[in-house]
């Protein structure tokens, strides 16, 4: 009687499931798909060469017994190994590897044999033959044993050492618990990224956003967002193993595993992860073997329905030094950018941070800070921390003068010419007028000219928006700033005396 290959494999899985742990079954057997049954030879498809080699190293006896029970002593197993997932234009590519030895009903340990010669493993590294892992130990939350296990985890030389015991419960997720969705301020600059992140956090691995790539400049909240995803998953899916790691740390761990001949432990550990959060993926550039390892880990986790979240300082298409096959996988899910916050969002960020720290800040101070630090949320939060410290130490309320003092060193460190106060003072001194008049409504010609020149240099020497420049000159709108800059540019082209004055003034700012 002919047998259906799907039925044969389903029966094999029942045998195997009874012999291996549930976690091992989900990790190593659920991703396998039966392909065909030719006579007594069953072909199964596995996701990668590494996956195949791991089965041969660890579960060959279980496979032999299952095949023997279903197909008899002549039963054989053949592998179809996926080597490229393909894309919309090209189908997946697979290769067939030599069939396993004849099945035998022996329940004894596998006979001694040389490592199968199927070529090198991912990254050109031949996997070591690890010892059989002891059974996983589970501890009740709050128990002394759980506390001891947690303490032991902090002393691990590398977190993937835990893979030797296969006890992922004692491995910290490396998440900062202060990063949550509740204190992540939403605005037009990050709405898509936050919405996608929340969707992933609610249903990790089951949405179309896998992988989720969040990119943007320095200090815009990427790390906050992805760690908020991790913290939300840990709070709502306690059985999930969530791991946050920077690409730099991932690379260092991999290098150390090479030095210690522990690549197998490294790979085993990352293949246990349910949600992998990799920060600053651009640091994998030009690290060929690390990319190779991450490529295979990525494939395995993705095919197993595990969630992958990454951050980068630029979109995938602009990442250089990364393999094309890795970049193509980054595009499988959703790529969302985080931009510099607009003025209203910066106001909300300041108010949110002040509320968390128990600070009371006057509206005019909040507005001044929002206008003065237009691009970097991290620097904005740093200013607020400085203000809080000064307020406590000096026992005085936070006012505009204190805010300007706290902001001065940050502005000057970031960009020497970004100080609007310095530009206004320099221009006012040159034209022999009080600085205050640059912000008044007066229409006297000499005052208007000085104000226009100051706006011109502020636009030239700072990264402030037109709206922010207008704010620093008495609350004028962006159209006034545009008109002033254009007027000065026209006068430079048509009035030699005026041009000489601008050249002389410019030297003061260059020298600063």
C-alpha cells in the first residue's frame, strides 16, 4: 500500500516529540517540511546547512528510530537544504545532501564516526561537536533558586554560555526597563515607527513587520523605541525569550567564540531567542564572518516565526559594507524612519520629561529650549537633567537665565557658531546699537538692516529652522526671515560697501 509523504513525516514527528523536549521540538523539528517519498526514501527540507548539520550532530538517533518505525529497516532519510530563500523575481534554491545511513531500531548511543564532510558551516567555520545538554531547569518566580539562577546569570562570561545548559530563563534580556511606550512621545516624526513597533509588541512574529527596521539619526529615540517593544513583550508574553544586543557586542561575542572554539555555543544561544533586538546594525559593515553568522541566525529565526527588530543610522539601501543577501532580508518586513522632532513634538518631549523628573518649568523656558535644540532629543533631555541638577543645588526655580546657561555649553560643544546670542551681540556691536532693538518692532532703517544681517548670519552659521530663527528675533515668522536673508544676499551683489561690511563681520564668526 502506497504511503503519503506528509503522513509518514507526521507519524515520525509523533515519535520524535515523545523523545525530545518541547522547546527542542519546536526549534529543530517544527520548521522541517516533508518534500517527497520515493520508495523507502523520505526527503525533508530544512532551512539551512547549519540546521542540517545540527540535526546530524544531535538528533540522528531520534530520526533513525522514527524512520525505522515508519518505513522499516530499509527506510532512509534524505535532506533538501535551502541555500537561498529567493525573492519575488527568483524562487528559493535548495540542494540535496547525501542520505542518512539506514535506519536501525537501536536505542543505544550513536556509534563513533567522523564528522560528516558536507563542507564548512556558516562563515567558513566547522561547528564543534558539543556535549549533550542537561535537562532544562525551571524555577518558580520569586523562589530562592530563581534568585540564585538570576545571580549566576550575571556572572556568565558571555550570555551564550547559558546555551550549554539550555536554560534561557536565567539569561537577562539586557533591556532598560525605563524605556516604555508610555514615555515615548509620539509625533509626526515617528508615528509610523511607533505604530509598527506597538503592533510588533502586541503580536511578535505574526505581523507583516518581520523584520522591523527602524532607522534615523543620532539621538532621535530609536533605541528607546525598540527597547520599549522588548519591554512590552516581556510584560505581556512572559514565556518569550527577548534579547537586546548592540551589533558591536554581537560582533565581540562572535569573535570571542572563535577564540574559545565555542562557535557552536554562540549559535545555539541565539537560535533559542524568540525576539531578537539588534541595535546599530550598520556596525556589521565589512565584518564578513560575523555577517555570515547573523545571516544564518536571521534565516532560522525568521523561518521559525521569531520576531527580529533592528535599528540603523540610515535606510538599508544606503548601508555600505553589508552583503546584498543580508540587505535583501532587511527589506522583507517594514522599514520605518524616525526623523528630527518638530517644534510641537519637542515641546511635548520637554513637558513629558519634566513631569517624570518632578520638575516645574515655565512655558517661556520650555519654548526657549524647544527652539534652541531642534534636532537631537538626547541633547534636549541632557539639558533638562542639567537644569534639574542646577535647580536642586542652587535652590532656585528654573528660569530663562538658568536655561540659557545650561544650554550654552551644549550648543558650543556641538557647533561653535550655533549660539544665536553671540551672533546678535556681535552684529549689534558692529552697528553700535543695543541687542534688545534687534528684537523690537521698530522700523528704523539702521535697526532693520542690523536685524536682517543678524538673521542672515544666523541662517548661515546655525542649523536652526526659519521658524526658530524668527523666534529669537522677537517672534517674527519664517517669511520675515526669508525676506531678510534674500535682502542681504541682494545687497552683497549690488552694494560694494555693504559687501565689505559683511566680509568683515564674517571673519568674527569664523574666528570664534
